[in-house]
């Protein structure tokens, strides 16, 4: 069967509409419709139902989805393996969420380069949903991210806690947050934990959903914000930014996620290298916070805040 048809089918299933799938594939909506018609004719079944809110899979479409993903995975693996230069015996593709690349995933890649001289290495960066899609399509072997989703064929492991710390341009900055504070959106867990520990905080004039990419804006505009301790280490040493005393530290778990169908021996070596990097980063981060007199136990892990909240909500619902 035409691989293009399978890819088009999966894009529609993911995007939820022919229109959005066409934009992702960079083709016209009529082209997408023609491809679906061809696919349905080949299978002899209707795969999609159009609704006011978009499209949804029919029972036949739900059955076909797992086969389409398997086909795409085999195809992408074939392209990747065929593309490996003759000078290398095998290939490994790793992925990283953008904010984890500086001073973490980059060090992992450097270690892999030294330890796997016979392996062609490729690194991808993106948000968790993109990295998961690449992994499900067979294009990623191992990835690191903050918010993984467990899917069939994937395994997940907590590597370490990234300590989110409050930094400001002045040592005199108050932990009570003022007009100079900029809210960095580190995800729903951070939003909820932030509300818990700063109940009087309403909203900052500027909110940035850029992760570590927001650091330059913070430094150049003399503002305060939360960042991973490992990331702002140099700025703190240089005196460009200062850790705010007595401000809560939010331990934010970093996860490794890998494809269980990839080369087991190669993936295990990549994971072992990743665990060593995580251990070094966490130890250095802890030393930095202890030297500054910050207590890493001042705030619970963000995932624990969510689980506690969910438990409270369930308790309330059960008594109503």
C-alpha cells in the first residue's frame, strides 16, 4: 500500500480534521480527501466520520490505525537504517525537550559520542507531543522530557529532579513577587504548585511559555523568574542573576522514555550514559542550592502536588 496514504490517514487521526491534516502535510484539503477516498476504496471500509467538530475514526478506522502506525514505523526504520553511513555499524536517535538540551541533553550526546564510536548518532529537539510521535513512528530510540505519556511499546523512568529556583537581578529582591516578576509557564504542574505557594499572586504583566529560551529576556530586562538551577548556574556565578533566599524550590522530575522495540543493548548503553549525566547534574545542582542556603525540601515535587490535588478532588466528589 502507498505509504503516503498511511501517513495522511495518521495525520487526520492525530489532527482531528482534514483541514488541519492538510496544513501539516502542506497539501490542499482536496488532496487529503482524494487520498482518503483511495485508501477507503483499497480497504473496502469507511475510515472516518465527519462531524461538526471535525472527524473521528470509525470502528474500522480504529482497527486500521495500529496497522498504519506499524507500517510507518517499519518504513521510517528502513529509511533510517539504509541511510546510515558505511563507516558506522548501527544508528541511535535521541530526543530532548528544548529546555533540557542546555547543560543536560547536550552533555549526554557528548558522552555518547565518546562511548559509541561505531554508532551514528542523531539528536532531535521538540516538545513532548512531537517527541512521542517520533518515537511511536520509530524515529526515536530514547528521549528526555518533563511530561511523558506512557503508550504501548514505550517505557518511562524518572531520572532526576530539575530544581526550579527563583532568580532576580538583585540580592534584595523579595520572595513575595512584585511587578518585576515574570511568570514562566513550566506546565500545569508548576502552575498549580505556584498557586499553592504564592496564593496572593494574581498575574504578571508578561507570561512566557518559552522555557529556558526566556533567560535572555529576563537578564536583559532585569526581571525575576523561575528557572532550573542547572541552567542559570553561570549567571549566578557571574552575578548577573541571584538566587532569592527563602523562596520555595520546586523539584520538577525529568524522565527518560524509550522504545522497547529498539536495539536493546544499544538503548541500555544510552540509558546508562544518561543516568550518569543525570547523577552528575543533580549532585552539582544540590551543591549549588546548599551553598546558597536554599532548602530543596521547601516545596514538594510538582507531580506530588497534582496527585494530592486529584486525591482531594476525588474525596470531595465522593462526599457530594
